């Protein structure tokens, strides 16, 4: 349920058309990175990086997010102080072009 989930590190782009955040499911004790995209005709929320993505980091170890809306670049900071730039993972649809 919605009460079992909290959001952290919410990053909304300057235009308000795209955003990312860390979602914590308290019941399952799992975190994942989510994305929001709004076009001229619709809005969508979807999973961007799953709890176990096969990347050099997992969202459970995330301590911060930085998001550049224009490029779609996401940078994930870990609790160990490591930074992971993730280029091109936030795809920019034609309807959302700046």
C-alpha cells in the first residue's frame, strides 16, 4: 500500500517535465529508483532502476541522487562515497523535448 512506501532524494527538472527519486518499500525493505515523465498529452511513473539492477551499485546503498533534466543524466552517490554517473538512462521522449 502507499503508506508502506516513502520517497527520498526527489529530483525534479527545471521544466517540471521529468524527475527521479529513490522509493523505499518498508514492508519489503527494498529500494528502487523511479522516474516521472510528463508530455503534452500524458504523465507516467515507472521504475528506472530495480532493487537488484546488475550494476556496480544497488539502490539500497544509495545516499544521494543528482539529475540533469536536459541531458537525462543521473548521478547516484553511495553510502561509501562512490559516485556512479548513469548516462542516457532517462530517455527523453519527443513530446518532452525542451
